[in-house]
């Protein structure tokens, strides 16, 4: 496994992630001061986000079900747990955007290569009830 977001596991086949970016921000309050650069007051952590690039080759290896799970994770609005393939826990995230580009369309209109861009943002740990429903969904999605 290369990475996982909730029920979606990125592996070499069929749903391959070939790159990701990670950004961290800090938030500052700016105070207007006459005649000088405004001092900045640190007010806390800002957003933390990841962008993940992935590819599917549905005609050869399948994987369209993984894409469907990803869309369901985004549309649910629920926090998902993200983990890197080496076991590093990335924390709770929400899927904010999923976009796909298909190329080399087959006879049924499905691309032979589908490139997927996924945007996620760090989220707070869910409540116990939300966590239980998330686990139930993972078991149902992986049937």
C-alpha cells in the first residue's frame, strides 16, 4: 500500500498514487502601525492540506470502484483517516476536491488512462458516534 484515505487504498495496482504535495500554514493578525511595517501577531496554526495525484488504468487493471469510494468520501463530508504506506499516520482529513481527466477513450467512452487529483485538508478528530459510523462505512465499502 502506498497511501490510504479512509476506505480508499492506493496501491501500485489498480489505483496508483504517483505523487503528493503537503502544505502547512500559520495564521497571523496584522496590526496597522503608522510609518513602519505592520507587526504580525501569531494567532495559531493555519490550514494543513495535501494534494494527491493518482492514476487508474481501468481497462487493464480495473479500479473504478476505488474512484467511486473516493467520491462517496468527499460527498459524505465526514473526516477520513489518512495514512502513508510506510505506516506514518497523517491524521484526520476531509476530502475537499476530486477531479479526473480521462485520455485514450475506449469504445464505451471510458478512458484507458484516468488521472485523478485529490485535495484534502486536516480536520479535527471525529466524535465517538461519528467514528463508529465511519468504521461501519469502511466495512460496508470494502465488501
